[in-house]
C-alpha cells in the first residue's frame, strides 16, 4: 500500500511509470472489447524506474532482524557482544542512516536505485544496509523473496 501511495503522491512519477508500463503492454481485443495486457516477464529488466521506486519503499520497512552471537566479539564501537547474546537490528535505523544513503536518506527518492543494480552495484555499505521488507539476510534470507516481490507486479 505504501508503494501505491508514494506513486500517487508524485504525479510526475506516476506519469513516467505509465510511459514505461505502456511500452511493455499491448492492446488485445476480446469479447468484452479491448484490454491491455502487461508482459510481467519484462518488468524487471525494462522498467528500471518501477523497480527503483519499489526498492525505495525501504524507508517504510519495519522489519527486525535478529542474530545470536556465536562467539565473544568486540564491535567497531568497542562494545563487547557476549556469546549467546541476541542482537536485534531494526531495518528503519539502517534505512535512514545518512552514512549509507547520503544526505537525502530520510526522503523518498524514486530514482535512488536507477544506477544501482541490486545484484552488486550498490556500494558495500548500502548492500549491507539494504533490507527491504522482511526478507532477512544471510542464512535467514527468505527463499520466497523473489515470488513475494514479483507477485504485486503481476496484479
């Protein structure tokens, strides 16, 4: 719902997304008249603004990752993390951190991910900080994440 709300709030974004989606749609006739068919298989590679906008909803993610400390560790902040302790990492803190996302970290920017592919072109810090929705990370990465991210695009 946040995704659609953000698109509606930005009229220019809505116009640009319609142009991209129309480019991968075709009009088909049927017994009820005409309808547009969207080729969802082309969304990922041919609608970068749509994907960038979808990733930018990171600002509204409210997931919480938890990890168990497997051995005594000293953090970069010189804090002792004892073996067996549970570490909770709210995604909102990572997603609004100016160190990772720059001065505009707190603001919705539908174009933030246009020049960055999720597959690795994010800076290392961004990739570590990017935890969209509740898909987890590391060994707890949700195996259904691709289905979950594509499903809204199919309807």
